[in-house]
């Protein structure tokens, strides 16, 4: 069995690549050679910066025990190169997705792998976790015909969420981000839907009618104050950001106290109880795959690095996020 080059976070803002011997391939397991993996500019950067709590409820197959040194990541796409004796030979050479830390190779049971539709390139499949998150956000929000909708934050999750929302018969859709590159990334051509992509300074309560539905996807807890100020009476605010250890003062007095605004926590590891009688993870993944087919988010990949250049990748995201949207590791580089 080969050794796996594996990325470890060893301290705040410090990473290293370690060669880890792979375990013996059991009869019901397969060996996957990674093609590409995506860096999460939200959750993963909290790990890089040391801003995570020690216990976290995260994606499937990712440990909830967060402490250094830590192999982390959850968006690997690779090719099955070897199968155990009990595994159907049809798995050989199949391109698959796995919620697995960044590594050149890994061993897995087939039930933990997602065969990628043949119509999708590997780079598109790297967006599956964020697309599942976006699907969950929209399902939790339950947009209504003719609503005015605001999305705060146009990182990858924000862009995917806004893309899904643009398919609804809304009155208007407004997206907001600090960075020009991200503001310009969403291109929606629709004669039926008004879409505006704005900088924060352009979004004033006096300029717009209050929004019926607001998504807080910026990663900044203080942005909740903007969401509250911009959301109408009895409106909904979907909080999709994971703030880790970041805190901010939230103004729950004044207008909020009388507004009956609903603050709704939305996290992808579970399905809303209102839907769980009819929906399960498998059905939601089917929706996410079809959404990837329509939206093709690989157009938002701005940088590709080899795993050996991981330090450069994280430094870029930490110091110059305005120049990035999606950063991936290319294991053939």
C-alpha cells in the first residue's frame, strides 16, 4: 500500500504535509487516489486560524474532536484504484466524492463514497458539500412567491444559495459582499427577477423596502445586526454562518423586540424536523447533484495549488481573501 501525503494543521496558521502509511485494504474497502479537493474558506479557515471550539458538529465522516494536530477538510474527489475482495469490480476506476481530509490517497468503505455522475468533471464535484449546504439553507428558508430576498455574503455558499434562489419567482434578490470579485461572480439573466449585487455601503434601510427573507452567510456575527435592520416585520433571518469562537454584540433591543423577526439556525448535518418525514440525506444529495449540473460552479475556482504548496494556499485565503473565491488542491500538479 502507498503512503498518503496528508495535510495537517499543527498550530494556528501552521500546516505541514506528512506521509502517513495507509492501512491494509480490508475485503470490503477500496483505495482512492485523490484528484482534487476544495478548501472551505469558512469552516476550514477557522481551523487554520485557531478560531474553532474544541467540539463541533460538522460534516459526515469528520471528527467532532477538534484539536491540533488535525487532519481536516471535507471535499475530496478521487479515482478508485484498488478494491477489496468483497467489492464489486465495477468500482475500479470510478470517480467518487468523499467527506475526507486533504490527502493524496485514502482507504474507505464504499458506503462512505458518492459515485460522481459521468456528466460532471471532478472539479465540479468538489462543490458538493457547499451545494448540499445551499440546498439545506433554501429548504429551511422556504421562499414564498413574490418575496424580497437578501443574501449577505457571497463566498461559495452565498453564491450557490443565491444561484438557487434566482430560480424562484421572487420579487427581488439582492446580494451583498465586501469584495468586488465576489460581487461580480453571480451573473443572473432574468426578465422576471430583479437581481442586484451590492457593496455593504450601498445597502441602506432607507434605500430598499425591508426584506421578507434574509440569509446571513458572511461568517461575521456582527452582520446579524445588518440582517435585523434590513428585515421586515415577521420576516425570517436564516443564519448559515458558523462563527466558531468569534463573538459580536447583537442588538436585540429596539426594532427587533417588536418586529417578531424569526432567527433560524440552519446547519447541514441534519434535516429540519418539518421535512424529515419526507426528506432524507439521500434525497437531498440527489437535489444537490442536479443543482451542480445546472449551475456548474467550477467557474468560481480562482486558484489551484499542489498539496505541497498548502501553506501558500492558506496564506492567500488568510491575507488576501478579496482575490479569491474557491481555492482547490490539484493532486496532479
